[in-house]
């Protein structure tokens, strides 16, 4: 369910609060039912599996792609693993993963991920049992979460990447006042293939002083009592729990210890500019590293002089995608030189690194960099409002991107 978008998780102190595992929102009586958001439990495995298998046709097209078939993705041990990871993330303050209860019964999930603590930006996502779709449950749950984020955690920006054909999710965020900011080409690999997604965002400035119009928030009607639900089974057996815990521990150890080959040094010639070259920054003096770097820096040289840099960084997007940040000395590299060099960097990313998408977040107040992106063949996808970009500057950023060329485009 998790998507991480466009920025980096930071460790700066201050906001939001550290331990998110204590959060419970509701119960709230919305007339048709009583809803509550709480932390997941191992005993939720049965209803989680039953709903996800029954509602596969509505959920799978918008779920992150996996080599496992739908049945194997919903074995009880998968839920155990999900609980263990969610509990650890909540205690560390990285994200909140909640279970939506309707009249005391498991009915879906909602979560928010701390995209960037310093800019107080979070990403929200969720799903609901099809039997409750269109009855206001997901809208009310989203309103409760948004109200809590803005009023209790001091969040200033909530984002939600949504597949262009997910009409139900679009109706939900639109009713809360989210605004569409960008259409991101091939931004997420869901349902078995890369697909375009729209980025919707809600800022604190978007919310009226009176709150969400026509929607009760978590501060309203909190005296509701949850109906008594039939007792649930005890959840997965101890053997299943132990197996899931063991596999998760082994996977984490493997992730920490496995060796990844470094990227080989590269020097890129720039066509029509014989005095210009782009080369990878020399890595530390060791043959291999146990962790792949979070960024790759390529240096722009003009007549042998250091004229700028291109930084490819991981923006926490699933799939083969990287973010791009660049700068250049205007006395050494004009727009034409920068654009020509950038085209070589992009080609390196697609052919050598195997990327599918490269995106650049550029302040709207930087016309030179905007011109470079356009001249290098990037497509303008939208404007991210009040966004903290890779330089740390918090302002409106234009989102530009290039995606892997098709066979016809390569041959032309």
C-alpha cells in the first residue's frame, strides 16, 4: 500500500511526533455506521485475507506490482509480516498504518507515511471493503486523518498519488479539497505494469477555518460507542507467526549484509561540444560497498574546469526511477551546454542504470533551469505547491520528467 513520493525522509528533530503507534481515531457515528481507526492486530489476518481475495478485481489494479500471485500475497504469514513492519515503523515515527473498523468489524486500511519531517509533508493512502464503498466511510476516515495531521501533528502538506483511472479515490480526495498538481508519467508500477499517476495535494492553506465542509472530523461526535462485534478467531497460529518473524529477520540481515557492485566510472562526451565532458565522481577507495549509495554525482567540466554537477538521487519511489538535481556556473556553461550535457546524463541513466523515469523538481523562480529542462527534452508535468525540493528550498516547484523512450523513439 505504501508509496513514497518526491522527497527524502529526514532525521531532523521537531516534527512530527515520534511514536505514532498510540494513535486511535474515533469512534465516530456517521449515521449509517460507526467507524474507528486503530493499529493493526495479528487477529485481523482472517478478515483482511477474506476481503482482499473477494475484492481482488477492485484492489489489485492499484496495488504495487509483485512477482507473487494474489493468493500468495495474502497468506496469513504475509499479514503477520505486515503487522511487524507496521509496528516498527509506527514506533520509529516513519508512518502510521491503521485498520478501519466499521461497526466493530475490519473493513479496510488507511495509512500515512512521513515523506519529509522537516517540511512536515506526509503521503496518505488507503482502501475499503467494497461493501462499504460509496457510503462515506473512506471519506470520513480520510477527513479524520487529515484533521489529525493538520491539528495535532502540525503537518502542512498531504499528498496522494492516484492512478488516473481510479475514479473512486479521485472522488474521495476531491471531496476533501485536494488539488491536482501534476500528472506523472510511468511513476508507479501497479497492477503489473508502469502507469501514469496524478499527484493530488492538500495543504493547510486549502482547509477552511471551519474544517472540511459537510464532513465531520475526528473532533466531532466522539462520544459514539462502537457496536459489539462477534468475537474473532485468535489469528495465525504461533508457528505461522514464528515463521513470518524468522523470514523477516533473515531478510533484514540479508539487506544489511549483501554486497552490491558499485557503478563503474564513466566519462560522457557531449556531442557538438568538444570542450565539454561529464564524468562520475570518483567513489571511495574500495572495490565494493555493502550498501548502494543513495545518490550518484556526475561532474560537468568545461575546458577542464569544474562547471557544475548533476545529482541523481533516490526519491523513495518504487520502480526504476530517480530524481535529478543540477547546478552550473553560468560563466562556464550556458543553457545550450547544460541541456546538451543533461541529455547525455539522461541517456546514461536509461541505458546504463536501467532507469524507467528521471524527474526534476525545479523552483518556479529559476527560469534558467526550467529552460535547460525543456531544451533537454523533459516534459512539464505540473507544479508542486509549497514543496521542499532537493535543494532544501521550500517554495512552488515545477515537476519535469523524462521516461524511457519507446522502440520507435529510439529508432527515429
